[in-house]
C-alpha cells in the first residue's frame, strides 16, 4: 500500500464523467469507491471479464485475463513494494499453474506454482547464480532435484525443505565426489567419498565427517628394529583410528619415507661417535620421540616404486624439515568441513618415488637400504681408550690397538691403521630413524596425519646383540 501522505497518481483521480457504477458490458473504465483500484478493460454483466488492466494505488498493477470479476487466466503482475514481477497463469487473483517469477534482488523462477508459492517441478536461479532444477513444495526445494552451486559443485539427489537429505551424489569442482546418505545438508550415514587427492573413504559418516577416519600412522614391529649392515629391511605401516583399530575404510593416502642418523651416537651402539656436517651442508637437527636428535641421512629405495622403471635404487633424504601448511578447500556447497592443518616434515610431491599409497589402511615400504654417508658428512671415530673406559670391549677379551686421537675422517679407501679398503657402500653401525609422513596433496579433508618415527639400529652381520668394533691385530714383533 502507498505510504501515508503519498499523493494519488493522476490515473487514480476519478474524472467527473466516469460512471458511478461499473459498466454493464463492453469496454469501460471504473475507479472503485475506495480509490485504491482502477480498472480499464472488458466487462460482462457488470463484472470484469475478458482482457483488462487493474491498477493499484501503490503503483502495482495486473494486466491480463479476467473471469467473472476475478483475476484468472494468463496475465502479468508487477508488485511495487518488492519489485518482483510474474507472468503466467493465475487463479482467483494468485499466481497458480505455470509461470515465470522474476526477483528484483536477482534471479528468477520458472515452473509450477500454487497459491503464489513454488510447488511442483521448476527451475530456480538465485541472486548468486546458483541453479536448482527439480521438485518444490511450499516454496522450498523438496523432493528430487539437482543443483549447481556458485563454486561449481553439482549435487543431484533428495531434498527436504531446502536441505540435502536422503540419497544424493555431489560432484565438486576440485574433482572430489561423494555418493551416499545425507541429513541436514551434510554427509550422514553410509557413503563413499573419492577425494581429489586420490584418497577414498567407504563407510559411515556422522555429521559430515568419516566415522572411522585414520588419525595416526603406526609402524609395526619391535620398538627398536635391528638391521644388519648392508642388508635391506621392510617397514609395514598401518593407518589407525584413535581406538587403535585399522582404518580399513580408507585408501589412497600418500605416505613418504625418509631417514635420519642420530646426531650424537652412544659408544654402546656404535664405533662412530657422531657425524660432523660441512658448513655448506649444515641443517637443523630433527627432534625424535626417542630422546635424541637426528640429521637427515640417505635412504636407498627401489626405483620401481616410482612412476618410472629402470634403475633399481634411488636415494631419499629428509631435506626439508620446516613445517608446511596447506590451505583448506572449503566448498561453497557446505558438504566438506576442514579439520585444520598439521606440520609436514617433507614437501608434498604426488609422484615422488619414495612414496607409497595406502590400501585399506595398510602400506609397505619394502627392500630399503641405509646407504653410505653422503659427501659433506664426516664421521667422528671413537678411540679405543674411550671404548675401554665405557666398558665396551670387543668380544674375546682382546684389546683393540691404540688409535691416534683425531677428528679427521680417514682418507677415502684407507683404514685408520693405513691399510686399504674398498669405499664404504653401507651405513656405519649405530642408531638411525625412519620417518614416515603424510604428504597427501591436497590434505584429505584439510587434515594431514602426524609424522611417525621408527627407531633403527644397524648391527654388524652375524651379531644381533653388539655392534662391530675395530678388530684386534697382534702387535708386531719387537
């Protein structure tokens, strides 16, 4: 209605020559006694009938068909108070049947209506450009329908009062897909999620989240894995839930393996005290959960793991030790909910040859070797006197020879006593760690699993209890 004090449009000022009663038949103009309505058009039996135009005092109007004085049939209406327009079928003054509603705020609806509300099948585009096509009830998306969201996500399935509920399929713009049950616009019930990172989850969802999602990486085996010098070893890995159960519902997460050597070795475990890095190769030591720090160390792995075949082994190191953050992919459709970020020890490369994909919560890193120390890494050798003081005497009660106190690495191919030997092709005896981190890219549902560490101890071949120490040589005859 017009605001108080608003001037009456000229078209509503009743001319003196207009009849005081509605015309009986034919064409005529009539302004009602309340001065709010003005009609000009066809009449029959003193009622609006045929084609005409009804104008309202607030500026709204209807133009179209009339039957026995009522707005019924095909017509066009403009509402001044909202700016919306409708063209289509009317019944007793209300949009009903099939028509097109255009909204001043943006967007439009084309389809079936009942008592002025969307009801039945229709097509709706909102002011953000999002498009829905399907069933409506009581002006809301209800029943079967499909929608394209403004970020490019597409959903097809069941709706209940403007929310996705029932069974449906969501195809995201980033390539992720979900098929399964919905409730209150989020994943709920049984479903299958294929994430754009390659991770798949098949199972139960609760309030938009996988109910049996992996929370940690666990390396099976003893607390300290003993490895013979120069021999390969295998690590079996599980993804586990908080309760320790294997996350069998999850596959495709990318895990990367790297290695480190204890920054300061203990005499009880090695004849190498610690490794010194050249200034050009200095790095920040990595803190392990075993009470010591380590520095990155080369790890030889089968190149067949990678996308290319050819050479049998390839080296991998934990070269990047700074935390890495990944932005969450928050979808406008509201289906995905990020779970935060966790630091990553290694850069994420989807096809890195030292990576393995998880299958039903399990992965295996097979035939791994700890290689020789890389250039720039100099081992500090223990003196035999130090071994004696710590009680780490070689087997058989023999005393090792005296070694000149030095921090210099022996020349390549020579022993400390001057005799020649082949260049080292294996790791020194001592303590190492294997590090397995989640490098899934992008992070699965915005979350990466924490890195896990496995304690390794390299032993001399044939000695499963004590590492090798320098062999004793008989003194030269005097």
